[in-house]
C-alpha cells in the first residue's frame, strides 16, 4: 500500500503520521464525565434544550410534515422516536427525521468561526443511539454530546475554508463528529471507534449548493448527516472495518475534501483540556447566521427612527463567504421560505421595517410583502474585499434617504455569540415561542422540557427522560 508521504506536493494532511485517526480515537475512547468542566456541561445542556425547542418549532415547517409522512409510510415501528408526531422509527430514520426538524427553521446553534451547526446532527444521532442501546445515563449522554460538539467545532476550525470551497460543513464534519459521539455513547474502544469514524466518513457528503439555491434539501442535510453517523457507529460496534486513515489519508477528509488546506493541530492540540464547546452561539433570529449582523444593524436603525418610506437605496457589505451564501438579489416571486432565510436583502429589510425578526418573518405570506419587496429592489449586497473573506461576524450597512442623507452602521460582533450572548430571559422566550409556534404548546410545556434538561445528569435513562418531556 502506498505511503501518503510519497505525494509529489506534500500538504498538511500528507505529512501526518498514518496513525493520526486511530490515535485520536484512542484518546476519545478514554474520555469520562468527570473530565468535563462545569462550563462545558452547562453549555452542552443549553445546546440540548435549545435544539429540542427548535425541533418542536419546526413541526409544521415546509418539508417536515412531508418528510415524516414518507418515512412513516416506509417504517411502521422501530426502536427510536421521531419527536415530531412521536413516530417510531429505526434509529437511522429517527436521526434523519429529528435532524431535519432541528435544522428546518435555521434557528439552531452554531460555532461561528467553524461555521458548523452542531446540535442538529449530534443530538438526533445520540437520541437514536441511546434509545436503541438501552438505558444510557444522563452523564454518559452529556459526555457523548460534549465530545461530538468539541470534535465538530475543531474539525470546522481546522478546515477553515470548507464553506468557501462549496461544502456544507455542518454535514461534512457533522457526520464523523456525531459518529464519534455515538460510538463513545456505545462504549466503543479505540479500534471500533476508529471503524465507526471510517464508516461515517465513507458516507460523508454535503454541498452548499442547496443553501445558495434556497431549496428545501438544505434543511434535510443535518438529518442525512445524523442518519449516516448512527449507521456508522453501530456498524463500527458490530465489528465492520472502516477506513484506517480517515482524516490523514491521501483520499481522506483533509486531502480529498479540503485539498490539504488544513491546520490539523487544531483538532488535537489541547484536546480534552482546552474546550471549544463554550464558544458556541445561540441564534436569536430564525435564518442563516450570515444575516444576523445585518439584522442587528437594521433593528438598531429602526430604533433610531428610520422610516422605510424615505429609503431610496441600501448597501450591505460583507465578507466573500457570507456574500456567496446570502448575497443574491431577493426574488419575492419565488415565494420560497428557504430563499428568504438565506437572503441578506430580505432579512435586513424586515429588520429595518419592523424593528424585529422572528418566526413570523420567514413564513408565507410575509415573504412576499410588497412593502418589503420594494426595499429589497433598492438593495445591493456587496462582496467587500476589505472584510476577511471567511469572517462571519462583520457587516457594514449604508442607507440613503430621500434628499440624499446617508446613514451608516457597522458591527464586528454578532448577537447570540459569547461576545454578545442571549440573556437567560431571551433564551427562555425563544424556547416558549418555538413550542407555541410549532406545536401550540403552552409555557408549562416549555418549563417541563427545561426542567428535564436541567436535571439530565441525574437521569438513569437520558433518552427516555428527554423524549417523555418533549411536548406530544
């Protein structure tokens, strides 16, 4: 078998030793709950609660009822739960259903610098695996979740321009990260965990084209990744062999997907000692994260008294990757929710006109409002070379009013991030609004779900506790 070091043009991945993936899995197999710092446990539980709320909010989101109807037609029973409708599915199918719902509103958490949505992949995979495997304690569940979140963030940071290359990092890194998490939950040793990772990698996919085209397949991607992760973990547990050089091989993740443009030390340096989990952001607005800074600026301008009737032109400047993702002109004739979620012109116009952006913003008929369409017609979204091409936070806005007055605003921070976090009250309001929006559930249902997550480390059966607390 050829050695990767013989490559004519060595890259960061080809210079790694051939045991890189296996050594990583050996390290992860030794993780235990007591090594988790308090802030990691708190963040993990906050991420779990936020994701369950977003799944509930997506119960009637375009594509989710149709997906569940198709899956239920094919599977009448199983060992795991599709939370929307409490359907019984096989574990891979439950992971698909719950992952798609968790990502459908584009309201789910993100590690901003890594550009990965994590809980929409990791939590569905772990719920499905835990239900099938039998009682898994809350501590083991939290440990597995923290492992998956940590690995997802580190892979996204190491492969720093994956989205710019056209991949969807949530899927491409979520599949292996969630499979490692599920494998750890199943108690796999280093060898079988490496096989789970290899099996997951063999299924890894995920193009950014669906978000650029603004189509429903985008919201299914997290479900596809969670399904592949569950399958990979269980096949690894069953002793099937997966790729050995999953990350470092000459056709491994680093070389094949990332063209060797990787900082592999980010994956392993300080692993288990320096944590990325507390760096996750929670979304205050149900749309692509690239829109969040412009939305914040629009809300600020609305509060300062800008009247949209006076606006004659709008200019939004952002970095190249953000521009690729949300910079297309807005076309209200498409009447497409995903197109609106992934459009800076629409999102900023709504914020400027209404002074808020919430779940009602991205539904029909709001997305074809003529007043908003008029604003989008005078908006240009510009790829600004003065802004770091891969930075998600910065945005610059210029609004021209009748008579020639020019208003400008900018920000280099993004609401919901550790630098500008949501308050406890805002997080609870989001949870309650999601449950009411998707399932017509009252505040009591939100409080019961929050209590179950808050007490999760004391549960003898984490999956049962979470499924039971989820509104029916």
